[in-house]
C-alpha cells in the first residue's frame, strides 16, 4: 500500500507541475516567418494567431497568391516552433515520459 501512496503523491505533484507549465505556456508567444522575414506570424502558447506582419513591398495585385502562401508557411513555422517549445516544457514536468498529444495542454 505504501507504494501506491507514493505513486499517488507523485501523480499529484506532476499534475501541479503540469498546471504550472500550462500557465506559463499561456504567456508564451512564438513568431514564425517566411519569405526571408517578409511575412511574420505570432502565435499564442495555445496556437492562436496573435499577429500578422507583412512587408508592404510585397503588395502587388498579381502577387496575392504568393502572399497567401507565405502567410500559411509563416503560420506553420510558428506552430511547429510552438509544438517544440511545449514538448520541451512537458519533458521537464513528466521526466521524459511521452504523453499522447491530447494530454498535453494547449495541443
């Protein structure tokens, strides 16, 4: 029974650390870019787009499709950086234990 109590205590400690990390992640902002920095997208720690910056020099009507592609690429870059940051923070909490994506806060 002593082993079970110890495991329960560890689980409670891990839950408290995960809640702390989740709070930290809510404050994180990650920026991705495309087109040599001409398009930048910033995401919150939850993956929501917070801002979009487009260099005015790329605005030509015939370039609309290119700009749209750059926005998608910049967003994906930011999202991938965010997922890496979340994964790294969660490793600290879980001691390297791999959790399914649905159990990771914000993912």
